[in-house]
C-alpha cells in the first residue's frame, strides 16, 4: 500500500527512463518529484502524464529564483497544470511573487531554505552571512512562512526546530536528505532516517537514489515505507 508521505525523486536522465521506473514501482509509490535536471528531458510532459493519466501526485522541484514579476509569471504558467508542489527559493520577495502566480490554483508553494547538499564551508564560499547552518535554515523558514509559503524544504536535522515555530502552524515541512538506515549519504550532507524525519515534524520525505539505484526499486520503496511506519 502506498503512503504519500513518501515522495520518490525521479532523478533520471529523461522522461522515458523515469516513466519506466514508475511502472516498476507501480502502486507502491503515489507521489513523485521531478526536478530541474529532467526539465529538458521531457520532465513537464512526464509530470502531466503521471498526474492526469496515472493519478499520481507531483512535486515539481524547480527552485525558481528571479525578480518578482518573472517568478510570478513563471508560476502562473506552471500552476495551470495543477501540480501539487512547486519549489522556489525562500527569499521573501520570491515567495510573495510565487503565491501571486499560484492564486486560484491547487499548487502549493514550497520555499527552499538551505540546500541539504550544503554545509557551512559552502555557505562561506557563497558569501552567506555567518552563523550555524541550522540557525540560518530556521530563520529563512520563518521569513518564508511570513511571506506566505505553504511549506518549506529543509533537511530533517532542522525539522523539529521549524515545526516549533509559531509560523509553522498548518504549514508543510518537506525533507530531502533522507536516507534509510545503513544507506550511503551520497551527495547529501545533512541527513536522517525516515523515522527520525517524521518524529521531528516532517510531513513528507524525499528519497531518490536509494530507490532508483536499487536492484529492486519496488522492494526498496517498500522497505522505506515499512521503516516510516515502524
């Protein structure tokens, strides 16, 4: 049985390979993430096919960032497809513009706080202000909520602190950087297990490589679902 708290990231080269994976996963998975890397490989068409023809929920992970008018127009165009989640960067002006663009549609705007592949050294290299990564994540989450975000993207290591924010009431926390017990971290730096992510307040977890790179993707997904429920 599927559980839409699990979002499987279709981080594959093109829509043909991704569609083949969804067929292997079958009813075990009901929610998929399609990211920027597949956009030129048929990702938007795949999103619509999975949504309209297969009844799947879709998280379009584009992490939009631009001036407000451009973000608003881009989101308005994407929101017409009534996909479930769409990501933008968590800067307040971006979030406000995205919410304007999504007005009247079911698409929920999720704000990216700090990418789960980054640590303090990466932020220093990008000239981000000093401070612990977790503190910056929580601060960005609070500001994104204040700007109207329906939810935020943050690592499971910050989920509990974000859930404790007064602004987080009735908002979503979606956590990438989730790895089943014993799995390799890959390119993620701030990780936790599925069970820990939910204990700390996540509403959805995003898992990619541990599913699509497994010899038996459906079995891997079922193992994650079992770990979630345990």
